[in-house]
């Protein structure tokens, strides 16, 4: 599950389960960035779109998106950082096939 919204980490407790993988655009108490009139995509969405083709699994995608968002926020001097959240349930980590 991928959730792109400010404060989207707030959904993790209600949605988490052993068979789920969740990637959110921000911590529960943080906004995400790049939602202005001149932006085509928020930073998080752009990072998901540019990272996806090179990834072979959800955990790698999540880590790549987290690093991409952190780099973009640092470059643009956005504070506090949004800190996208990645949660991978115990059974999801071992039971879901690689998508590539």
C-alpha cells in the first residue's frame, strides 16, 4: 500500500498487519513537500515514479524512496523533513514474490 499525503503516517497503526507492506509520504506528525502550483508531483510521488522501474521488490522501493525524498528535501532546505514511513509485516516480508 502506498499512501501519498501530508501526515500520512497517521494511517500506519490502523492499517498495519503481518501480511501488509505500507509506504507513506510522511510521518504522522509531518507534512510532505512539493504540493505547490508549479509542482507536477509532490516530492514523494516523484521519487516513487523515478525509483520504481529500477526496483525488484517493495522493501528496496521503500528504502529508495526514503533516500530520494531525504535528498530532495535537503537540497531544497525543507524542514522539518517529512520522513516517509516504511512498514513491512513479518509474513509479507517472506511470502510476497518479487515483482520482477
